[in-house]
């Protein structure tokens, strides 16, 4: 059985060999070149659908660590629901049928409540269209829409165009009537403005309290023309169709997939003890949501959270092996909670060393706590009691976000030195295998070469993965192997199975990742 040291260079992607890439520009990068030339090297996907994010979306620390730690793709809600629509399972969803059955049984109506947006941050128009199609397929047309205009994740005055597009979809599907409209600042308040925000949206939907305007398109167009600075999120309550106000026996379905903006309104509908404003009782409502909004209330959820039953760290613990996690505070939660599959406490035999982040500013100390992390790794290797050590170096991601390419070069050169120190300690320890990889890209692309603009965001490109052990060393890689290593070999979900294989532990059958070794 080998022992494994996992080093995560946070925010360190592969990038191009050009002047946007501090890794390419750095003069002192001999360790990375040496490791690439003499040990197994892979490019791994760390963004988009490969790690459970929307297509072409940049990776992030939370998702990256989660994928590495649980060995499988944990689909975020947007792609999970979208994939269900594509494979047809959406239209067999038990909660959607429960909504339908209730409305049919009581000859009542269905109310779809959520954000109308061209983004995919809180909701998606394709999900709303799929809901309309669900009711169409089941010959049910008493469906009313209560929509919040966006202006935040969509252009400030895009609401009218989105409504016109939706009307065409409604006309085509022949299901759905727009009943109420208001800005998201009312329907999706997160700041506990219960009376001046949440109450306004609630009374609009349940009592029809709002400006009654049937020709809402002319009304909104007039607002745009007379107020160039108007933002859709501030649209005051508009009652389009008073027949669509919630009545006894009706069905409420919240279609946002992101929870935080819907918590207050959901509480207004679901909580029995509700102290924030008075509510007129509505009898026998069936209330459900696309995803889980509230922790302490049991109600129907179409796409409940997927349970994670095991992780690399849990399996190591169950086999009575000791493990150590080392990170500074910036990335501690990622290496512990997310890597462990949403577990907030160490497993038996698991130890966490969390360092306070440096008090010096980034310019004085761009490497943050990298030196101390290295020293802790070396000390742990010398102790020789752990089967698995995982460490996160936060500096590449933190400095990548500053947009300062000169600081980033210092980070690359500094980590080149730190990794050489660890290599020199580990290379003579035949039982130890060092995996060096990243959770997502960032530092490798700091300038848009077309515009000259500074890039401070994460990158969609692959991340490198080095696997180092004295027995894996080759003097010269063949040309064929070097060509093969330029191709993307897998994704971050392959890190977990690789660790378990090296530890000679069974890889769970339901893991999607495959060992790289």
C-alpha cells in the first residue's frame, strides 16, 4: 500500500504559452518542467458539465474540492434539471404529478412563481417552459404565472423582451396565463424587509393587491421610455389578471432552483407560526418547489438535494487510517467541508490544521501562508503516521483575483521553490506518492490578449495533474507520450479514485471517476 500526499494549487490552470500566463512568464519554474518531463502528467477538466456546473461555466473552489473528494459528478441544480428535461425524466417527476393530481381532484388552479430571467443564476426560462409543457402533456391548462422581473442577472430593461418571448411560448404551448408581475426586489428579498418587500409580493399573489393593468406591455414600455435609469428589479406590483389570484385548494409551485432568493416568500406560504405580517388564510393549498428552500419544514420538493453517502476521507477513516488536512483560512472550508462531501466535522482519525491567513497585505506577501504550509507538510511526512495528507495552497487563486500579473509571477516562482522542498523530502520515500493538481483555473490567464484588459475571473480551461513517485520516474518520455499528455485525460472526479487505488482501498461502484494510474 502506498501513502498519498495531495497538493491542491488553488486556482492554477494549464493556460497557454503566451503573455497572459504568469506560469509561462516566470523564470523560475524548473520544478514544474522537471515533473512534467519525468513523471506521469495529465490534463483534467475542472469546469462546466464535467464537474456538474452549467455548460462552459468556470470552475470554482467549492465544486472542485467536492468532485475530488467524492469521486463523482455532483450536478448543480441548473444542469441537473436541464438534463432531466432532455432525458424526459422531468416529465415523470412525482412531485409535479402530485401538483397536477391535487389541482385535478379539487378542480383548482396551478400557480407557477419565480424569476423571469435570461440568466441561469436563480432560475431558467427553459425550466418554466418545461413546466408549461408538463401540464400541456397532461391536458391541464388552468396555470397562472406570477413572475418577478430581473434586471440584475439580466440587462436592466430586458423584462419586456422576456415577457414578449414568453407570450409566444404560451401561445405555442396553449398553457399558461400571466397573472401578476413585480420586480425581484419584492419577490426575492433576502434582507428581511418583510413588510416593505416580501409582504408586497405575497399580497399581490394571494390578494391581488397591486396596480391593475391588463396591457402590461404598454405599461412597462412607458416606464422604460420615461425613466432611462429604471431597473426591472424595482417594478412595483402589477395585477394583470385578477382571476389568477391564489384561492382555496390551489397549487403553488416555486420554480427558482436557487434557494436564497425564495426563502422569505416560501416561509410566508409555508410557516404556520409566522410573525412578520398578517395573512388571510387559504385552505387546502398544495405547496411545492423545484428545489429545497427551507430546512425545518417538510414539504414536496421536485429535485431534492442528492445525498452523498461516502467520500475519500470517509473511506480512509473507515479503514482505520490516519489523515491530515492542511490549509489556510481562505480555503479551509473547501478542503474540509466540501472535500468531505458536505461534512462539517472531521472523521475519526482525521486531523485538520487550519492556519490563520497572513495579516500582511498581498503585495507584501503574495505567497500568503505557503511557506508555513510546506513546513507542516514536511513535518507530517517525517512523523510518518499518516496514510493521506491533503494540503491547499491558496495563493494562486487569491493573487489571480487581484489581476496583478507581476505578483502572480512571484507566486509561481515561490511555489516552484516550495514544491521542490517537498519533492526533495518525498522522493526517497518509496511508499509516498505526491499528486499535484488544482480545483479550477485562474492564475494562468490574467490578460485578455485581444483587448489588453486585465482578467480577474476563473478560467474554463483544464488543470494540470502531476503524479510523482520514485518508481514512476522516466528518463525520457517518448514523443507519443508527450503528444498524448497534451490531450485532456479526465476530470477532477478522477482524483478520488486515484487516491483510493494508491492506498489499495476499494473504489465505490457508483463512483464515476476512474483512477489515473
